[in-house]
């Protein structure tokens, strides 16, 4: 497969891609034709300093008006959108006895509703270029863990959306795929309300469930994204690719 390193800075830091109270950032990766532009959420402004072809927009994917503003700016700045990677997410670790509807609504707002909103608003641009949609879901949708029922169910919904969209959008030349990620070495556990000891215990428990015996790295995910959005992946749609160290076995 052709390397993307010279042509396109591929999404490669899932750890920064969760919702924060301060809102979301969208990365736009762009080089003049024949390479593409990408939209995805992230949480560190420093990302823009990593590459000269990156710009960002401060927005909240949970707000329709912000999504509209982002897509308007993409159209004005770049006139095209080749790839949309839905990777923002919330992953609370909460027993059912402590769950609230407020937490439920917040998780589904980002993990499901925002994906639907962003995708439907991006469709006109994606149709023009016969683009690609990548949904980053979690292996816990198939192998649920205790205390993660809200998160697991939100990612199960995302899996179903992907399959339906792949069928609906094939006629427009748009491919839609899932990546079912396992435990990845990112700061996401630092963003929960768990204490340091609880977070480490949770991480250790998950590691024990991974046959390869370790967490994956962000580059493990970005490599599959690169494949799916490349010419080599042009006949792939409606897939659910597990990148989880065997967690889902």
C-alpha cells in the first residue's frame, strides 16, 4: 500500500479525540489536488503546529449550529471534503446504580447524535468527491464490560448506523466503514472521574482481557484508517474491522 506520509497527514492520535467541557476542535488535513482534505474532531490546539497543511476550527460537535459552521468553513476554504472520520467520544465508567439520564444523554449526544448530524450535513460535499466515512467505534459494543453499559450501547448504535449507511450511500459512491478499536494507549482514562488508583485498576483489568497482553498504540488505528481511505481500500465498504489485540475473540 502506498504510504500516506508524503501526501496526507493521517489521523493518528485517538487519545485527543474525546469530548471535553471546552468543546471540540476539528482538524482539516489538506493539500492541493490530487490529495484530499479530512475533517475530524480533536482536543489539542498544538496539533496544528505539527504540519503546515493542518488548520483547525473550534466547535462543539454536540451543537448543530457549530457543525453547520464548520462545514461552511470547509466549503469556503477548501471547496471539498474527501474523508470524514467520526472519532469524538465519551467513555464513562459508571455502574448502573450510579448512572443518571444526564450522563446517558451526554454520551449519546456525542457518540451517536453528533455522528448523525455531522454525517448528514457533510453528505453534499462527500457526494461531490465520492468520499469516505470512517466511524471509530469500540470493541466493547460486541464484548461489553461491566460499568460501561451506556458507552457500550452507544457504540453498538454506531455499528448499526455504519452498516445501514454503507447500503444507502453506495449508489453515491460513498464508502462507510467501522473500525472497532480495542484498548489504545491514550489519555482517555485520565478524563474519567475515576481516581488514579481506580483508573489503573480498570486499565489492568482490561489488559488482562487482551490476548496480546497489552494496549494498542494510536498508529495501529491510523494505519487501518489509511488503508480504508486509500485506493487500495476502494472496494471496501460496510466492514467492521477489529483492531483490538484479540479483545473481541
